[in-house]
C-alpha cells in the first residue's frame, strides 16, 4: 500500500510546525504590518515615489494654509471629548450640551467609553493629534481601497497612497471630516478592512460589529454579508455588536437604557433633515417637497433604494466569474447604498468617495489600455464627473442660511443634493456594468445554472471555461 504525501512531501499526521496561537498572531500583527509597509516602499520605483511625496507635501502645506485662514472649529472632536468626560466623571451622558451650538451626544454609550482617553489631553494638542491621525487613516483607507480594487500593481500602490493622502484632503467629505474632527475615516477603515479580509477568516465581521457599536449605520454591512452568503461573518458581526451593547449596559446602565429606549428615536438631537448638510435621500426629498419632515414618501423611497442597492451588490458579487473587479463593485455599491438610505448622511459621511474614485480610476485605466480601435471614453468621463462632484463643495455654494433650505428653486436643487444624485447614478452604472459584463460573457443575466454533467459525472470543462474565455 503506497503512502500518500502532502504537497511538501510530509506524511499526514507527522509532527510538523505547530500552528501559531491567535493571541500571538494578534500581538505580532503590528510588526508584520510595519514589515509589509517597509517592503512595499522598497519595492516601489524611486522616481515616481519621490515625485508623489513632493506633490503630497506641497498639497498638504497648501491645505494647512487654507485651513489656517478658513478656521477649523473641530466641533465634533469637542463633543467627543465632552462625552468621554461625562463617562469619566459619572455625569449624565445624554444631558450634556457643548459648543455654541448646544450639541448633544448622539452615539451609543459604547462609543462614549472609547472617547475617555481624549480627556487626558488639552484641546490644542487634540487638534494636532486628531488631524495627524485622520491623515494616517486617509492613507490607510487609500491602501484598503487599492487592495479592494486590485489596482494598481503592488509596487505602485505606495505611490498611489501618497497621492491620495496628499490630494484627498481637497475632497469635500475628507476636508469636512478634518475640519470637524470627525471619526468617519476610522469607521471607514474598520468597515473596509473587514470587507477586504478573506471569507475564510474566522474573525471576519468583528470590525464591522465594533463599527456598528460606535455608530449604528454600519450594521447594514452585516446585512450585506448575509445576503451575499457570508453567513458566519454576518453572525460574527451581529454577535460583536451585541457585545458592545452589553459592555455599555454593564458600565453605563442608565445611559444605555436611555439611549435604546428614548434618545435613539429622537431625531431632533441629530439635526434637521432638510438642511443641505444632509446628503441622504431623505434630505433630498425634504428639500424637493419644501418640508422639514418628508414623511412616508421618503421612507418608501429609502426602502426601495435599499432593496435595489443590496440587490445590485449581490448581483455583482455573483458575477465574479465573468467580471473583473466584481467584488469591488459589489462592496462599493453596498457602501453607497448605506449613505443613501441613512436618514441623516452629513456631507462628511461620504468619505466612501475614496474607494469609489479608486474603482472608477481603475476602470478608466483599463479602458485606456485597450487598443485604439475599441477604446471608449465612458469610464474616464464617469471618473472625471464623479471627481468633480466631490471636489465641488456644491451644497455650500447654494444659499442655505436660516430657513433658505426650505425654499430652494428647481435650479438650486441639483447642487443642494449633489451627493445623493451621484449615488443614485453610481447604482445605475453598477447595474449596467454587471449586465453588460454578463452579456459579453454569454452568462445568464440573473440565475447561474449548475454545470451540466459529463459521462464521468463531472461538469464539462469546456462549458465552465467558455464564458470566461469569451
């Protein structure tokens, strides 16, 4: 009887190297990441890397100058610090009002507990630390976006990260995040890191659950994992979210009871739906109808867009056999759907423009690499218009002081709702791309039939490879 050997020639059951414990992998993860970053920088071509670093430095210096003259309140950072102080001092978390705008706490108690370390430092130091931290998070989001899209090639990604970090500060959602001292980039990195992990990772979903524990809206991505067949990851995300709730209930029982029974449903604490700051579908409908509360119509539209967006995301996910970057389209569709259907999506919540722009840039680069006879301009045009939209600051140009948001003319409605309109266009483009890719590959538009069996009981190789080959 012959002995079966493994791929490396080691008989099954042989002693071999023992697996590394999970706790040890977690402790050594930062070191491995630093080593990977160093290796990537060494592999990057020198001249483009130096040029990208110079461009990023000049852009950041210009940003610092503009920021100095425009003024940066970092008002949200001050609210977070006040929430941390309320937890540390044992005060009523949801009774606090800070800044000249009397802003309240709006996040779950678990988030306020994470803000306690901000009370250890003064506001001037926090302004610098939060800005530097957000720039590092922007670089991380750029890296994760390149990883999601699979573009450009690995040795050029450090160049891309430098350019996105230096030039990305002029994107309105990023600019506003930095100006307010917001946590959007941290949440985006948690979510995108989890979504780009292998489905086989047992802890996939933990970061999503933590993000949902900090701010409820990331919970939609657990639904996205569920409908795309990543059931275990979806349940891990749900279990982690429940864990954040239990931590809050144990440490801050009164605040937890108040938040989940009262304050979570008080929309007046978050802000007015109709103002141009709110770039959600609900805000768009409120401005169109000239109503502060748009009511059932906006709710119905949100439900329809949520179903359509998740449906397109699932369709893209199931089209990976025939479509390059299918998973990236699926994830970005889910990201855009989340900010569209959220009742309140402030302009700085649209930091998802970073992975969306990276994806569109990859499509434009692929389009440009095609032979001239079959080359089109559509992806470069879509990328350019999307980039222009996120650089435009259009909603702030519209007169909106006082109650002017309620009385916008037809011509002013478009710039006042530029993000939700672009988001709807993105969903339509994603659906058309999936449809065209499947048609070009000769694949069914909706359902993938099981491969037909040959005489040996296996699927016909020719039948399985033909769509991809076309």
